C-alpha cells in the first residue's frame, strides 16, 4: 500500500522532439495530467 510519507510522483518532460516521435503522445500527456491531479488530491508530492 502506498504511504504518502514515502511516495512521490516524478514527472519527466516529454514535450518537444520526444513528444513528436511518441505514438499517441496527446493521449499520454492527458493521462499524465490525470495522474498528477490524482496525486495532488491525495496530497502526494509531485515533482517535475
């Protein structure tokens, strides 16, 4: 089980050249946004 005191979400920037070559990158970016919102709602630290 995840514990907020030992859990962190680290986001890696995929904009620019990488996003252009990743298949369905818009879907991936939308999913990253959903995960980020969820982590913040759970008061988990988000870095990125």
